[in-house]
C-alpha cells in the first residue's frame, strides 16, 4: 500500500481536490510546489471557474491575479487558495467583473 501511495500520491491528491482536503506536507515546501498545489486546488473545485485566474508566488506569498465574475467566486477563490497554501499568506489581486459571461 505504501508503495502505491508513494507512486501515485501526487496524482491521488490532484484528483481528490488538489490539496483542499489533503494535509500540508511537513517541512519546507518549495514555492513552485505551493503554487502548483493552489492552482490544482482551484482547478479541481467543481464550482469555481478558474480559466481567468493565475497563481504566482512573491516573496513566499501566494498571489491570485485575474478576474472573477461574482462575489461568490471571489470568496471561493480565497477560501480554496488559503486552504491549499499550507500556511502561506494569500494576496488577493483579483478583479471583480460583473455582467460578464464565462
């Protein structure tokens, strides 16, 4: 079983909500891994449209940039990113655009 988890663990985490439900790894986590973890979590959420949102890292903080179309999407993006960011600060640079289409 441990051999299977070691081989497919990252894939399983991606399928299961991309870290939204998984615990953060112990020890120092590289910034690229955090960025990928947050991006995967946003993409895996079935209620969040992530096509216009990018995730980057600045000085150890997670930065969300792009546009969302409702207050609900804005709150969802921040909730998902904060959960997946492994105790990193999430900086909101998202713009709320109302009246648009997805």
